C-alpha cells in the first residue's frame, strides 16, 4: 500500500516537472519564495532545494537565462540564484 505522503510527493513532483525545463527523478523543491522563468531551469536527479529559495531565469527577446543544478545536490535555506 502506498502511503499518503508518497502520493503527495508524486503529485507535487509531477506538477513541478510540468513547469521546469528539466526536473530529475527524486528531486524536490520545498516551499520556494519565488520561481520565475522556470522554462530555463534544469534540475538533475536526487536534488533537494530547501525552503525560501528564490530562483530566477530572466527570459526575454534579448536574453535567455538558464540555470543548471546537477544531480545529487543539496541546496540550503534562503538560496538565491539568478541568470
């Protein structure tokens, strides 16, 4: 029997994967403060990004910002990254 927590994790992962350019297997983002330009965000497998992160990929006609976070990475509280 699959636990309620596991079902919730799979649904959240599926929803996040639809927003990002790549969202690896077993990865999770816990309660971000801001995610913008998510079509330029690439996250590898087994990545955990803790609460209050702010990740911004500037996407315009002149600029195509992209961020790559490799597999097996742990990102701690209040992380801020922009490209």
